């Protein structure tokens, strides 16, 4: 297996496998799953985002250990895309996620699931998969999560090695969680920021020391589900359409590194926060008309939108420099999508 990639003109620091625990063990206590997914890795992808050709890495469906997993949703497919294909299961199911690594070691961390240490997918803490491994875990709580590589984490996630992870209640989609509100229309937004200077680094940049400038993040592209601002207001995988009287569940995954503020327009209707980080709130929180919510990396919010009058309403997302001066946030970019009520 080759573990090198061309670092381009980026300051790679010292590369190597220092501190890694490379392994490909059998899954302890393995049982028959209720559902399983197969993922292999790619590190030679490209995605056009707002007219810019962006090198990406990620997870393809399929793998050396069996057939494909669930399809559908954003990203994925054998061509490689950012973000990767969703994993969607039901609360209570035992899940197997089969990972086959290619070109370099990787892991899959099911963020927010809290399995045992051996199946947590946190590199160094457990092991880094150099070959193949089957993660075994139980879907214990309905909600919005995501999965990502946890080896050289900040770089690999930035390169696109993540995807949505949705746990439905036992009855399946249509209800946010057991005892929670129902919905008619669902949207999943993974909102990301991209610093092109990071996208020519080798996979092992700075693992053995040196300065790869992974503390200096300056995004110059912004996307929702891998689409840039040239498409997010019109593409059906992002832009939301609902009929009058229908309720909308917006699953928002904060997949970037700089603070994001999502702004809901006055006139859209009532917007409630019903869950955060995969856990229902004790009481739904109403977002004031024309209000906004500020988010930090890896947060997930579930917004229940009850639209008002027919029309097309812009939802603006603004990005801010993480280096706040005297507590003030400086906007560095933005992106917009729409909610159309017929």
C-alpha cells in the first residue's frame, strides 16, 4: 500500500506515520447486524465548487468486503463526491460499517454515537485502519449526526472525508424522534468552508512534527452539500420546496471550521429548534421572526419550519473569521439557499 501523495506547493511539514497505531483487526464480539454499509476511500477526487476545481478525498460506497450500502441523498457514488453518501438507520438497530482503506490509512468515527473504544474510530485512541475493519455499533438515539475520518482529523475532514449520519425513530422517517413532531418535507444541509491552501497537503502532513500551518485556516470557498453559491439557490438537493400547510425538518450539519450564522427571513413562518447534537431539547425553542442562530464546528441542529404565506424566502448563511478581535466577529463570506412555499 502506498502512503504518499504529492504535497504540491503547500508547506507540508514533516510527514510520516509517527504516533499512528496501524492495524486491521477482527471486530470483537461481532454479531449479525440489522443493517450494514460498505465504504472504501478515495484520495484523488475533484469537485467543481462555484467554478473552482477543488481536490477532495472521501468515502465511496462499496468496498473489498462485500456489496454496496444504502444509496440516495447527497454526495456519494463510485465517482467520489463531497460530502460522502449518507448513512441512515433506525433507532435500536445494530449497525456494521465496513471500511476498506486505499492509498493511506483512515478511520470512520460516527460522531456523537458513543460506541465502545474499539469501534469509536478515533485514531491513536483506538487504531488507524490500514486495510479493512468492520465498525459495530448500536443506533441508540434518533437524531442528526455525521461520520468522518479521525486520522489527522482537521486535514482529512477539510478534504471532504465526511457524510451525514441520520438515525430515524423505530417507525422510520416522518417523525423527528420518538414522541417528537412529525414533518412532511426533509432537507439535510452540510454547510462547509474550504481553504484551497490546505487542498494540496499530503495526508500525513505534520504527523511527525513540523509546521503544516494547520492552525491557520483562511477559507475562500463556501458550500452546502458540496455545492457553491452558483447552485445553492436552485439545485433541488439544497433548495427546499414545500406546499402550504406542510412542515419542514431542516437537519443542519455545521461541517466547517469558522463560525456560521444562519439567518431565517421574516415572513417564512415559525422556526423552532427541536434538537441539538442528536438530542431532543426539553422544550422547542422558537427562533424570533427574522432571527438567526450562531453555530460552531461539528454542531448539528434540527429546525422545524412551519411556513406561512406562499412565496420564496432566502435563507442566508454568513461565515466569520474565527480570530475574533475584542469579541467582534468579522464576516468573511456567505452563501444562500431558499425555501419556496407553494
